[in-house]
């Protein structure tokens, strides 16, 4: 727990809620939100939880003080809550099912004056053609702030494009607050599947409603197999999947998630490394000769597979890493790596790497007759708000704060 400075320089106003004392404050910037979500997530995969964090004397967000699954008003009892000024926000992720309109009931604590709604659309599937094949594009990212909601809200989450055909399948659109993308408040389009033939990958998804960033374009090739594009995210445009040349048998790396770097091309019979996330980490390792590419992590792209040199070798691309922009398991995913070519050999597999959650494009496969491209990742809806329903009071030098302020 951080120690507060003198009472008179604490800028946010304090709120009395029964016996407890906390700080009325607007949502922090996205980088701070990402840190708080990551630190406070109660357990891996938790999709609806509340975080309490400390307010520093400057008015900025400090460390996470507590977090729990469920609604903000389901908070447990903690004696220090009566003496430490704090602020809370609630976050909810909508990820399943896909492919049809769903309903979300507006939470009783929803705050029309302090909220953010963000979506990531689904990624396109990698191509499964013979010879050269191309990666799928990443889904777009869109967001809107301070949306007025009440009652039942319609949302739609797109499914990832399939990678079992040539060309790869197109990723589905994702939106919130509307029966269609055109009528929604926040929405983005899915990435295109990797084209059959040619030297260009699938295009990235675009912003349709709100503001945001496009998904990364899938890699394209003349001989080898290309990685998928990363999903667009709060940190920027999804990165491009790696593209190869006419003499490379190793697959290319997948692109990093929003704001990351492009996947690398293979070098001869060695695969290319996966692109990094926006923090400069997470790219999957390049596949050695006769070996698969490494999986990406934290929104990094999967590594490209190495070229096959014997029967029964697995030279597939590495899976893209799940994004961590919002917490440990939610954000813009990295593209799957492209497979290494395995010409003339049997008994092995050269599948593309699957796109990372959420919204990344799948890597392409080496040959449609024994190996396939990989599917793109599904989309995601993220809702974040400062709970409403409490009164704002002017600052008072409350007696119960004296032990903390005196330190």
C-alpha cells in the first residue's frame, strides 16, 4: 500500500458510501487501465470483475488494493477501506457465443458519464493452397467513450475465418449496441482470409463505428507460406504478417498485435521470427530446419516453421499469442506463423499457426493435400466503467484518515 501525501494536495474528491471512503475519479488512460487490469485480474480467464486502486497525491492511479469477481457492489469487507482514499472501476468481457446477435443487460452500476466500450473484430483464416500461400488479415479495433445505455443491449461477436480451404475464410465483424454493424455504437470489420495464389495477404479489418485502428495485413509470398496479421488494438494498428521471397522455404512470422512489429521473413530453410507486441516482446521463435515455429506470447506473432528435409516432420507455424492489452488474457492477438515447406516428403504436417486471441489472422499452410492454413481468432467486446449511483462530496479532513496521513 502506498502512503498518501498531505491531505490538502489530494486533488480527487472523496465520497462517503455508508462507512467507507473512496475517491471519485474518471477512468485513467489506456496504459494505466491495462496495468490495473493485469495486476488485479482475480484469476486467468475471469471475464467480469471489479478492481479497487489507490489514488496518489497527484491524482494519478497508484497500485491495485483489491479485486474480486463480479459486480462492484459485491465488494468484500476490508477494514482499511475506511481510512484509505480509493477509486474503483468495473470491467466485463463479452466473447461467446459468436455468429449471432446476443443481449447484454445494462448493469445497475453503469455510468453514462464515465465508460468505454471497445471491440476487436475476428481475424481471417490462412490460405491452404499448394506452393505459395498467404496469411489472413487481423480484425479491426474500435472504441467509443461515455455511451448512454439502459435496458437490454444487442451485441454481436464475429467468428474467426476458417483456414481449411483455399482461399482462407473471412473473419466476422464485431459490434456493440445495435442489431447490425451499421446501426451500432462501436464496431469493426473482420480481417480477410488469405487469398489463393498471388503474392498478397488478406487485408486487415477496419474501423466502422467509433475510433480506433485497422487490423494488420496478412503476409504474402511467391514460394513459401506467410504469417497472419495482428489484430488492431488500443495501442495501434495491427502489425503485418511476414512476407517471403522466391528462394525461401522457411515460413514467415506472424505480425504482432496492435502497435507491434511485423513478422520476419524466413532465411533459406529457417523460419522467420514472430513480430513483437507493442511493448517490444512476445514474438515466437523461428523454426529450425525440420521443426515448427515457436508460439507467440502476450500478443506477439507466432514464428514461421522451418523447411522439411525428411519424412514425418512437423514444420508448422507457431500459434499467435493472446493479447494482454486489457488484462492477462484479453487484448489484441498476434498473427499465426506460416508453415515451412516440406516438398516431396510424407507423413508430416505443415499447418499454419492459429491466430492469437483476440482478432488475429491465421498463418498459411504448405500444401492443401496434407496440411492446412489456420483459423483466425474470434473477436471480443470489452466494457469498462466507473460505477454510478453515489454522491460527490467536497473534500473534508476526515478524522479516520489521520493515521495514514501522519506517516
